[in-house]
């Protein structure tokens, strides 16, 4: 099991190379989390949406702007890392498990995964 955990109170890491940021065991999830924390400060209304259980668009598959005909979609665990940070939560993701969330606003059910094939083949 590959669980990636980081406390919200831990400071951002500094001076990492591209390889250190994206190629280590966490595959960039910690970086996405750090970006999400900064985003929460810069865009507090986005953080409020996340705290209400909405899944706003965040640059990775997983956000839901409006209700879809199909009430399910695939999203990236990278999205969850940003979303947890926006909510002020600790980063806590099991990379071997899919996570399912339903957007409180649109009622679209999103299955978040690290499986690149599923992500590539989804719309």
C-alpha cells in the first residue's frame, strides 16, 4: 500500500528538482497539495466551494462545472490532493485505491484514480 500523508501544518518543500517533485513515490501528489494550499489563500471562494463538498475545476480531471447527462466520471488523484488542501485537510491518499466522491452541487459521482489508462480513456 502506498499511502501519501502530509500534515496541513507542514511547510512547503523547497528547491526540489523536477525529478524530486514528480518522479518520487508520491508522483507529484505532495506538489499538488502544496499548490492547493497556496490556491486556498489566493482564491478563498474556491476553498469555500471545496469545503461545501463541491468539486470545482482545478486543472486535473475530476472537477465538475455543471450537471452532466452521465452522472459519473473519472478523475485523477492529483485533483484530490489539491482539493484536500483547499479544504484545509491533511493530505491523505492511498495511491493503490480509487476514491469516489459526489459533487454536492452537481450530484455527479467522480471516481478518482492513479490509473493512467482509465484517465486517458475517459472524456
